[in-house]
């Protein structure tokens, strides 16, 4: 399976997809999480691969500060629910290639993604 969860309006996601050669023509299933919401089953699958919902959660989201979440102790259930409620809380892009998962836009992660996407 080759799939990416991303935002089509996000220039960082677009740059990563371009650099890694991720497109429908290279066999990837693309899911724009703004137009096609993440399901509970999909987030559960990501969690199973990543190890926790917290790893998938973005603290950079503007809503994180707006909702005062930085001052709260969040549980795994909270992380999951916030990601399902607001697509902005998913650290993106999330790319699944076989049994590997790549989360976010950190340089080390993007380098590993590029290597895996071209295998």
C-alpha cells in the first residue's frame, strides 16, 4: 500500500510530494484531509504503525494555542479525538509505504521518505 494524507493547500506538503515523487501516477493513493476527512479506522491504522496518537498530533497548529491545549494534560484518546475533529491537528504529511510510516516534514523524516518512495 502506498498512501499519503495531506492538505492540497499546504505548500510544504506539495514540496515534499514533488521531491519524493509522490503522485497518483507513481502508484500512490492521495487523500486530501480537508476534502476527504480521516476516518476513525484510518487514524487507528496510523496509530498502530506509529505507536501512538501523540506522534501523529501537531502542536504547531494554531488551534493548539487557541484552545489552550498547551496548558492541558492530553490523553491518547484526546489526541485521537482532536485529530478527527480538526484536520489541522494531524502532523502532515503522513505517508504509508508498505509497513512503514513517515510523519511530518522534519528533514530526517523527509530524507527517509524520499529513499523509501524511490525503492
